[in-house]
C-alpha cells in the first residue's frame, strides 16, 4: 500500500536498463522502452553506446506501455507521473 498511497522519491520509480546492442541493431517495430527513450534523448543531442544505462519512468503500464525519459519527470505535471500500479 505504500507505493499506492505515500509520496514517492524519484529513486522509487525510475527504471534503468543497459543498451545491450547498438540502436541500429534493434529491428523490432515495437522496441523495448529503454530503446525508445534512447531515441528520444538522441534527438536532443545525447550520444549512447553499447553498455550505457538508460533511465526511464513508466507513466502508463496498461495495454501499450508508455514511458518518458527520467529527466523529463516533473511531479507538477500529472500526465508525467509514474504509473503506481505498474
């Protein structure tokens, strides 16, 4: 019940995943969330290599997973808050 009702620190809901291969090697039409986050961050000028860690937050874990880069989290914007049920 803590996760559902108490205030959470960012470290409580940020997920991290390492890049196991280069972005070009992920061929799936629906790549994993960390790959999607890396693509978003690359458009903003970040550079990633195999082995780099990608931090992200799941904001909707229902049918089609929706996530945002962890740096985009803003507790003042309800649409960017973590999915506490995920």
